[in-house]
C-alpha cells in the first residue's frame, strides 16, 4: 500500500508499475494505491523492505557498494527527510534533516561521508530515542547534497527539489556552481548558463535559479 498527499507521485508510481489498480482518496484528502501481488511482496522483502519498518529499517546490504545508491538515498530523503530554514535574531541558515532507525541512520551517515566528503555531522536521538536524525547545516555541505541528489536525476519529489533550488539563496553573490559553464552574475542578480550556438559562437542565458541554468544546459 502506498499513501501520498501528492496525486502526481501516486500516478507516476502506478504508471511505472503498469498496473490498472484504482487510486482512491482517503478522508484526509490523501491518495492511496493498494496492490496485492505475492511476487512483488517477496521481491521487496529481498531488497530489504520489512513490515513496520520505522524502528527496525536497515540500510540495504546490496547498496553498500552499488554506484547507484545515491538514487536510493534521494528516495529515502523524499520520504523521511526535509530541508528547512531556521532563523534567529542575527542569522538564518538552512538545515537538512533525515530521520530513521539508529542502524539505518548511522549507515546512511557513513555513505554520505564516503560519497560526498562532507564535514562530520552529529547524529542525534529524537522521539525519546526511538529514532535518530542526521542534521546537516554547513552551506558547502548542503550544496554538495543538492548536486548528489539531483544531478541527472529523473525521478524525485519535485516539491523538495524546488526548495533546494529556490529557497537556498541567502548570500547568493557567494554562490559558486559545481556545474561547468554555470556561474552567478552579481550585476544582474541572475545565474548564467554559457553555451555555444550552432555556429560555435559563445552565448549566455540568464535564469533566476541555478537549477534552471543547469536544466537549460542539458539541452545541448
């Protein structure tokens, strides 16, 4: 059973599976897709999913050395992670939080340290010690996570991607993109995508967000 407040996400999942099951709407306005398939059930168990997984979920062994594991991490973040802006009287900064079982979160932390070389991050107990939370706050680490999640990604929760690319814009003049041919123009307060046209002439196009500039360059 899959439950979501995002109708499109449910519809995309149904389309990917190629099933004819009806999507229902719950009393709270959430969308439900119920599947009864023995083969799918056992395949999910084989991949590491388990009933009542919130407190016992383990990081899948088969993903520990898989080059595609970042896509799994992004999917987990879409379900049990968030990016938020925390303000004080003097400062404001974005935080990435990912919650899960103790075993899962410590394994995930090791994956992020290995794949991104981010700064060592504290893992804290939440929900009276029932769950644990990764809290990433350094600006340079958040930018690394953003690229790790969304570079050449085709499946994601668009709402969270939008937050990464539109709300993380404090001190925008200090931004440096890790994507080739993307830079920030202080004089225009816009992100620049540099490219060559059909005649080989150097051109540039300006965008409000870095993400829009990156997406534009994918057309070439």
